[in-house]
């Protein structure tokens, strides 16, 4: 069987097959990371002391700093490998090759990812601080549930990272039909996997709680926390995919606004409010409330962004020729906000106008050559 080329994978291979080809490695890597993060809590739980698990939960942000340090060391190592092989590499660190043409795009997309990670850690610390007032059992139960919650979220992250190149490629190409198919299939896949995790956690919550830490005070809390927290997973998965889709399309502003609203503007105040009104369990319900509130805004903003891009071009069929009506944001100054009758026919039903190439209207593709 012939090996697929990248062009075939991104343009013509059936969406389920293309998505599967891209997401399997990223999901596996995320699952390995989740298992690694679960290991410390599991083995500390063998001691049987909730205070020990609570301590590990409270210092988790410091573990993240150590992870960042290890990533820095890895970066320096890879940089050294690059410098040793720079004569055979197309990459260069020379200042004469540096361009700020795409700096704004890079920083805007990177800023959204940074805010997402930063605010998630802030929320994690706030919950730990608030839960500490309810005792060691509450903190340890939350820490266990947070680790378990990373299983479906890690799978979603792997799915998101896998489909990002597919989303970016088809968005840049202008193949909005395939872009929509990839988006919808990814959402369905994420929802199905999340639903499977919900069923698993709801059914086996008590057994999982005892497996992680068999303490009479902690087990009831862990069981209830897990059953509440897992209900947010399907909504969180879809919302997370939308965030990554915006990043893939270079829409850093939208992604940043949504990240700040989701984790900062809504989540943090809601934690204090629910803690005051409902108590310990109120804080656990916050994630579900936030994700449900954000879901229509996420999907609405995504749909509006995609539809605006589609509106930039309109294809009209006449008796013989196809007419391209560039409504706004045209890729050629001559064609912008005008109509161009396709006056020359090439091979394979490809038309050429002013050095631009257009496929027939059935494909709805438009890009420059």
C-alpha cells in the first residue's frame, strides 16, 4: 500500500482517516503524561494519610515549575543539537533572517495559550486555598479528582493538538467544506470520548476513590467530587477544541478573549460566590456552570469567524462561465470588491484570471498561485 503524501492527507483523505492518522500519536503522548501525573498521587495514597495527599496537592504548582525547568533544559539540549547541525539545516538563527512580519500573529496566538495555562493554575491554587478551610480530607479529595479529571482532558488536548494542522491547512487553503467536516467530526469524537469517561467515573467512582486513597473521611468526598466534576467534561472538551481551532486559524484575539473570560472573568469570581453560598460542593459545581455558560459563546464566535471568511468570496454560476465576486478582503487589489468573469480555461477545469487560479464552483476553492 502506497504511503500517503502530506498533500493527500490534508486535502483528499476522508476526514475520519486523516484525523485518526494525526491524533493517535498526540493522544498517546498525553495519556503517558497523565499516567505520570497520577503516579505520585497513587503511591502517596498507599500511605493512607489524607494529609500527605493534601500536601502533594498544595505543592502541585511547584511541580509545574519543575516541569517548566525540565522543558527549559530540553530546549537547551535541542538548541545545541541544532547548532551542531546548522550547516545541513534550512533553519537559521542569523539576525539577517529575522523578520517581524508575523510577530503579531505569533504573539497573539501564544498569548492565548499562556493565559489559558496561567489562569488554570491560578484557579487551581484558589480552590486549594478555599478547600483547605474544610480540612485535609477535602484538599486531598480535590487533588485526587483533579488528577483523574486530567484523563479525559488529556485525551481532548491530544485530539486538539492532532487536528490543529488539519484545521490550519484547510483554513489557509480556503476549503471551508473540509474545514467544517473536520471541526464537526472532532467535536463529535471529543464528545463521545468524554461521555465514555463520564459513564466510567459515574459508575466506578466509589471504587476509584478507594483505589486512590482508602480513608473513611476522604472516600465519600472523592466519590461525590468525581461524580460532579465529570459532568463538565463533555462541555469542557468541546470548548477546549474551539480554543485550539482559533489558535490554528491564527485568531489569537478571539482565543485570548475567550480564555480570559472562561478562566478569569467567570471562573474565579464564581468560585468565591459558590463557596460562600453553597460551600465545599459549590466550588466543584463551578466548572460545569462555567462551561455551559461559555459553550454557546464559543460556538457562536467560531461560526461567525468561519462565515465571515466564507463571505470574503462568492461564487456565481452563469451559462458557461463562473464568476468570482470578491465581497471584501480580496487577495488581489484589482479583484477586490469587484466581479471577475473567468475568461480563460486551463486543464482539469481550472480557470486563470490575473495570475490567480480558481477551481470550478463545485469545489468552492480559491487561492493564489
